[in-house]
C-alpha cells in the first residue's frame, strides 16, 4: 500500500478526526486537508469518502478549497 491507497486515506482521515478530538486541531486540519486533496485525486469529488472528508473539515470551521478555484 502507498500514500494514495484508499485504506491509507481512510486511516489518515481517522487519525485527523482523533487529533481534533484530543485538541490537536492544527495538526488535524493539516492532515485533513492533505487527505482531502489526495481523496479528490484518487477517488474523485463525488466519492462518499471525499465528501465526508470535506464535510468534516467544514465542521471544524475550515472551508475546503474547491477544485479549480484560484
């Protein structure tokens, strides 16, 4: 498995959630944003896991960047 494998991405998402839960929000946001970027690339925007990651980031008050926005 590599960094972009779906199982690795799931583990990264779960770690980001756990980091936020214990108050390490900055680290959680960084990992969450990286995971969202990878999920968008690997799974594409419409995949449920990609959407779940985007919603979670939004719930932390961080609006994920829309692909193609600039």
